[in-house]
C-alpha cells in the first residue's frame, strides 16, 4: 500500500477537539478521506462496515479503549491487516510495550507535532508497501 | 429519607402481590419493584449484616435475605441491624473525631461538589477555547491558500511578460489585475486573516480563569491528600502500604521527574520500540 491520497482513515478519539486536529493534520498531508468515531465500540462498528484502510486511535476512551480496539482488530480476520497508529497521552513504558505486543503499527505520545504524525505515517506506509 | 419511603411502597406492593399469589412462594414477585440503587445497598447491607451477625449470634442471617427484607415479620430483626449499624457509625465517628479527622471529612464532603463544579467549568472553558481556535484556523486557512494561489498565478503571468510572450492588451489587463490584487484583494485577505489571529489570541483568555480555578483545586487536593495520607498510614496494614497500583490507563504523565517507568518525548518512544525490535 503506497501513500495513496484516497486512503480512507478512521480517527478514533473521545475528544472532538483531538479528532478535529488529527483530521486537519491528515488534510494538510493530503489525506481528505477521513471518518471519525468517538470510542472503540463505535470504531469497530464502522470498521466492520468495511472500506477503511487506516486506523488512528487514542487509548483511553469510554466503552472500548484503544488497546482493546487494537486487539479486536488483530483478532478479526477481515480487519487484522489494517495499520493501526496509536496517538495517546499514555506514556508509561509498559503501555508502549503492551501496544507493540498487541500489534500496533506505530505509537505517538501526546502532545505531538505535525512532523511526528507525518513521519510515522510515512514509515507505516513504507512498511505496508513492502509487505 | 427516600429509603424509608421506598420500604413503605415496597411493603404495600409486596403485601398486594403476596395476597394474589397465595400458593406460590412469596419471594420472587416483588423483586423488580425496588429502584436499582436499592439492590446495591442490599448487598452491602447483607455483607455488613452477615459480619455483624456472625459476631453477635442473636439475629439469624437468613432474616435479611433479599425480597424478604421488607416483610413486616422481619422488622424486629431489621431494627436490631439498624441499631447495630448506628452504634458502629457512632464508634467510627468518635474514633475519627479523636484522631481529628471529623473536621477534615466534613470539609472534604462540602468541598468536593464545589471542586467538581470548578473542574467542569475548566473543562467547559478549555473546550470552548479549542473550538474557537479550530474554527479560526478553518477560516484563515482558505484565506491564506487563496492569497498563495493568486500570487502564484500573477507571478506566472509576470514571468510571461518578462519572457516577451504577452500582447500589449494582455499586459494592460495584467497590470490592472495586479494593481487590484495589491491594493484591494490582498489587504482585505490579510486583514481577515489577522482578525482570525486575534481570535486565536483571544481564545487564550481561558488560561487566566482556569488557572485561578485550578490553583484552588490543587490546594484542596493537597489538604485532602495530607489528611487522607495520615488516616491511611494509621489504618492500613503494613503489607498494603507498598503495593503499587498497576494500570494501563493513567492519562498524561503530569510529573515525570525521577520516574523511570515513563517516556517524556517521542524519541524515547521510538528508541524503546526499536530496542524491542518493533
């Protein structure tokens, strides 16, 4: 998968402000095909509807947290191939390790910069391009 | 108290159902009637009751069974329980009083709703500010983009002039357009952009207000912490004191100083992942 500007993103965060910021940053990077979900449960519903190619998710959310969402995605045959980038305020080493072990494609700690998001996205696109 | 009202209603309901359903065991029917909160209380009450009863042989524990608890026949036993709870509360109150915690708890109980309101106020103001800023950038973005593309187009046209690729009429039109852009369009758009920058600046006015509110809550939290720490140190068994709470949802690290279990920036995240082979 190359960095196709038509790549369909799902941005998952319980704060609308953060969803808006991520959406704006993605737009700056040329990705305008973005949908939003306010927690893991809603995200999963949307993902199961199909059509998404990239998930950007927060960790700490009501109903279903980001790690559980990630684990569920990896355990679902139709979704497990999806790149999942975590953007979270959780900065404990055990969080990062848990996310990596659960199959996160990238991990960004908040507060973050536009440059970091761009770098991580490129890295993930590169990796998925090779695979 | 609402609890006693509920009991009276429940009792009446129970009686009416019990008379309808004579041959059947009376306990299952009245279950749906109590408000949901009451069932939680019942469990706690039951546990407390059991512990009291095992100590004090007189009232049989079965008497407080759910569903039967409100039956009139059980009132004497219930009364014994309530008396006992009353005594325990009294002892607790006296003990806390002797330790000097009664004032603290009183203060805490009255301060917490206030702190809750204050925090809600902070959340509200910061959210408003975030929305104002995002709205401003949404408005300013297209303005700046417009200026950029307009000047790029004009620049390209002027390149043609310098390359002698333009007729006198075209040149004339370009000169008029450029003049219009410089004298009217550009200043209008920069002014509009500037207004949005001012809006972004003004959206920061929450900081002063939330700062004051947060300071108050920090003070309250400190008092609370001091009091509760004292209480915990006296009450907790030694083994519990060193137990660490492990949890994966802690929110942002507010103070990373002296901690080795957290990362403080993206480089450390990347280094950690790399060292693990991810």
